[in-house]
């Protein structure tokens, strides 16, 4: 017999890790009956005492050591008495649809820590660097009492910015590379970053990391200051996931920025905008899902064939399809 949503919600709120894992599996499911239960679960948790975690999005260039950084950073936080959840979004296998990289195996020490929870999820071809249900997974780990939620994206680029719209802080992780590295990062994602962390600042790469950090600090000064930033933000820092150098300072900067935004009202306003965007995204996704159902799919195929054969223009065929959808909704 399936576990009812109220029972599962209570178990999640009590910090039951197995219940949390079942809840994340439930919200990630595409089955219609599971979707209904997932909505009921989220409503039940919303009705309970609300909890807020610090949501930190993390993106980075390939090979920069995101998993190594997250493990070192997460261990530092858990040793300080905090509960840390990591939602790691992996590229999806085109054959099975499952995660390819398996972040949990790359963060084995953090995975064994009782106050940490790691959940790798396949991106399932979703754009924006996050999985379709990452927002709901964030809500679940918050409800389970975690203090910090780290959302790791697939990679860095023009489409990997959606994570910034569901987190409180957005951290961009890069490696020592000087001008070449600076050229390789899109301006748009730099403008969204709250902190740029230059990783691998140790050993033979320490000098290169300091130069890269200086390059980014200079580039950030050229960007227009955002209203949600205090003086000095965004900023670039050098860190080493291997030695732990700079991690405590990075955490202190994150806390300072979060506290300033709370005090100035930006935190609440951002959370409200995120909830509204979440609603809009759900509506869009629901409408797109209807296009894959019969008889809509058959109508789309027929009109698409007419367009391909030159019997209809794309505009007139689209107008007819939208008219049919509007009539079906009435």
C-alpha cells in the first residue's frame, strides 16, 4: 500500500532521511498518480511550521573540481554543526535517462556524514543546468530541517543560469587560467554571480590562481552594481578545496551577504519572485505536456505534415492548433 502524503510529510518534517529520499523520488516521478501525491505532499509540508535554509547555487567550468569543492565545503559546514543537503544535477544518459556521473560516489566522505544528505538527479535534458523537479527537492530538504542547501548544476554556459533563480546566493567556481579563463566564461553568468571562487589555489597553481582572482576582481568592478548587493559585492576569492584554504572566508562572505539581504528586504522579495516563477514554470510545463497527449499529438502531427508539404504556412497551422487547444479548454 502506498504511503499517504500526510504520513510522509510528517516523517520528512521529523528529519527521517529515508522518508526524505522517498519524497524526492516521488516528486521526480512522471507518473500521474505520483504527481498528485507529490502535490499533496508539498501542500502538507507548506501547512506545517515553515523552515528556511540558505540556498546556494554552484556552477563552474569543466574540470574545475566542483565535487571536490562541495565535499570540502560541506564537511567544513557539518563540522561546524550545520546540516547540509547537496542536490547534484548530473547529465542524463541518452539511453537510460539516468545520471551518468554519480556525484554521490565522488563525495564519499560527505555522503557518509550523518548530518549531510546528497541526492544526484538526472537533468533529463532539462535546460538551465537543473533538473525539472530541483525546486521541489529544495523545498523538501528545507522542510526536513537542513540548514544549507547546495545546488550543483550540470555545467556553466548561457543556459546554466536557472539555478540562480531558485537560490539565495549564486557561486561561480573557476580554475586558475588568467585571461583565457576569463574569455571562456559568459558575461551573463558573471553578472549573476554573487561570488566567484578561484579553486585549486595551492601548490604550483597558487600564483596563477592569485592572478586569475585579480583579473576577475578587476572585471567585476566594471560591472554595474546591483541593488541587491552591498558595497564590495560581487567579489572574487581564491580557495583550495584540496587544502581547505579560503573556504572559511568564502563561507563568512556568503553569510555576510545573506544577512545584509535579509536586513534590507531583498531576501523576502527574492523568495517571493522565485515562488512566482515556480508557478509560471509549472503552468508552462503542464501546457507542453498536453501537446504530447492524444488527440493533441495526432492533430500536431497532421498539421506538421501539412506544413512540411507546403500545404499550410507555419503561422496558419499554429493559429489553428492554438484555436483547437483553446476550444478544448473551454
